[in-house]
C-alpha cells in the first residue's frame, strides 16, 4: 500500500508518498518551512498543502514531536502549546477529508530504521535517538516499539535536549568535539538505565556522524541512521498501514 507520510518538525514539515512494502519514497520529498509556531488549525492546513503537492487523496500518516496517546497529543515542547490535549486525528482528518494515523515522530523514525534501515534483522534491544530541534527517542525490544521521552531526562537542571540537541550545537556554536562529549555523557546515562545492545543515531546530523562518533564511548554498537531525514516520513506511513 502507498501512504503519504508527513514528518512534523520544530522548524519544518516534510512529506512524500511512500511505498510501505519497500520503504522507498515514490516522489521527491516536499519541505514546508515553519519559522513561526503554527496553531493546530494552521498545522492542519499546512499538512493539507503538502497533500495537494502530490494530489493526494488517500490515507496519511503523521509523525508529531510530542507524547501521542491514541488520537491525542499530550506534550508540545518545541511547537505551539495549543497542541497539548488536542485531538489531532480528529482535527487533521476533518481538515483533510480522509483517514489520518498519528504517531510520535521518533517512534516513526524507529519503525523505518528497524524495518528497512540500520536495525534491519536486529532482534535485541535497540535505542533510537533523533537529534534535531530537540531529542526524540524510541526503544525496541525484539521488534516491539516502546515510545519514550528520553530527551526530557533531567540533565544539569534542565531537559537533556537543551544540552545535546543538534540545534544546541548550532545555537552555542559548539565544536564537534565539545558537542560530542556532551552527547557521550548523555548516552552514558541512557546506557546505565536501559542497557541497549544497539544505538541508532538519527536526524539530519547523522549524515555527519564521522565528525562526532569518535567522542562517544559506549558498550552498545553505535550506528548512524540510514534514512537520515526521511525516516520520520517513512515511519509515519508504516504506522498508518499498521493501524
């Protein structure tokens, strides 16, 4: 089945139709910048705009950077606060006029990586971290997805993502070594708690993993994501099929 996958990020929406049997995009992804925080209604119209780019009328999978339970969103650290408590499935499907499936964005990325990417064939405990505007996380055990919010783990009096997200590296003008060492301490805490066997680093910065992986010392096998910025799109589409 072909599904339109939408990945909502802190600074942009990205979307493309996906062949869910192969994980391949069926067209070049479309990116819509969101320099200002969109309200839920504005976000619904932005998603509709992406659907129009592909003349899409079928099912849509949407990944959102916050806690998702059923059809509702419960946290919105990097987007408009009106998303908190919002029945996004009802809103989005009503605006789009068709079925919409909703999933946490990092969980979506994890689905893509475990089914078609860096975690393909791995049957142990895997941790995926997406480093972008914030830090997304998802844990897999023998293929079972466990959505997490490990980016909000307290670290030096604040959420960890306020120190180790890739946006922080840019904002504070950190060198790869400085940022890599911060990330090393954070991953060390996660290893002590979760004992993963495989750690997958996703987000756009994973394309530059050779610049900071040397500063991360961990027990688990550390690998970059294979889908890079397409993981959320592919995973959102996969979730729509699974749903």
